C-alpha cells in the first residue's frame, strides 16, 4: 500500500499545485479550496508513506514525479512550453529518481 499512497499523494499535490496557478493569488474560491484540500490530502498520505519508506527516498520520488506531472499539466492545460534546458533538467531529475529506486540500498522494496 505504501506506493499506492505515494502515487495518490503525488496526484493530490499535482492537483493542488495546478489549482494554485488557477487560484490567481487565492482570489478565486473554487481553485483556492482545491489548493487547501489537495495539499492537506497530499501531506496526510505522505505521512502514511513515511511510516515505511525513508524520508529521502519518499521525497525524491514525490518531487521527481511531481515536477514531471506538473510540467505536463503546464503544457496541456496552461499552454506552457518548456525549452531544451528545462527538458534536460527534468530528465536529470527523473534519472535521479530511477537511480535511487534501482540502486539505492536505502529503499524498502
């Protein structure tokens, strides 16, 4: 269940972060509520994940996948276009998460 909770936490965080942009500085009620609820759910689920995964591993996965998914939302929903350095940087983050997952003895499988 740990990785299910982690995936759900990441999805909740991506929804909250996307709503944060739509909230226009917390001036729009519905996106603002989505931000608060989304981050609340995300951090609650992350707290469950941290019962079994080391914090460094959990946060690396959270951050890495969150960055990729938020970037995809930015492209698809907000029409943002990452340049080559952004794509390279995001790719390096994903590579780091993969290295942690595959090679780290810290990880709990």
